[in-house]
């Protein structure tokens, strides 16, 4: 779905709030930047900018102001000196009810097209699919979606139903993340010889290695 794109815009979504999509978006962007890809992380959840809060970004201006004023990403972007990851925060301005219109606007299209000229990857943390239509409004600008769903909390039937209701989003999903997995319980669902049954031994192996390195450094 994204093979022929010079740069890629990836929207990160969940079905329900609180499934950890903002953390996944930040980690994905950080991983891409660490591998040398020019990466921009955008907080596109204008109703509840949890990504901006978790990153401690207390900005006066963010995505909304840049799009409304016809500005480019440079006007509100912050670049991490160490990782080179560029981040655009969102600033909550009371109860702004027209977020879907803003995300689907011509101004937003211009903003994203400008970002494509600089970045190889644009990762956008979007609101959950369930409560609002914002992700659907932004979908025409997205090359692919990553769906984040929480282990043991979000019913499979709800995820399936949501994707059936939103085929335009479903057709663009390039991957799914099962988040907050309880590894000890996961073993019950794996095959008899599956690697899930050995996570405890994997983790103890790496902890032993880490302890050994710490002792050598001391």
C-alpha cells in the first residue's frame, strides 16, 4: 500500500481511548529516527493531546494554529537535538468542536504536503475511531494506518465491527499492535512449542546479561 511513496504518512489509531496509541506513535517515530530516517511526529489528537502531555511539551502554538494560519511545520515544530526527531505538539484550546473539519481541510493537506518535502516518515497520533470521526476525516492524507488495540480489554467483535463500518480506513491498515500484553498469560494461548511459553526464560537471560555488564563496568 505504501511501496511507491517517496515519503510516508502513517496514522496511529485505536478503537477506544486509553489503549496506548500515543505511546506506540512516539516509539515508532523514535525508532525510525534512531535508524537515520528523517521523521516527523505530529500530535493530531486535537481534542485530547495526550502525546504532547506525555512528552512534556507546554507549547503556546501547535498543529491547529499552524494549519489555521497557513504556516509550515517549521513554525511550530520542535527538533530533539539528540535523536533529530521533529515533533509538532497540539495545544488544547477549550472545547474546539470542529477538529474533524480542520483535519480534513485544504490547509491540513498543504501542511502535510509541505512536511513530505522534508521528511521520509510523518507519524500522526490520531483520536480513537470509536468516539469521533477525526481519523476518518484525515484518512485521505494517510498512506497507511497502524491500529493499536489493548490486550484483554477491547473486544474483538468491536474491532471487527468498527473496521467493517470504516472500510476506507480498514483498506489502509498496514499493521496492528496488540498493546499491554500480559506475557505470562500469553503462553496459555500459544501453540505447544510456541515461543510465547519461553518469554520468562528469555527475559531472565537478558537480565543476567545486563547484570553481568553492570558488574564489569563497576
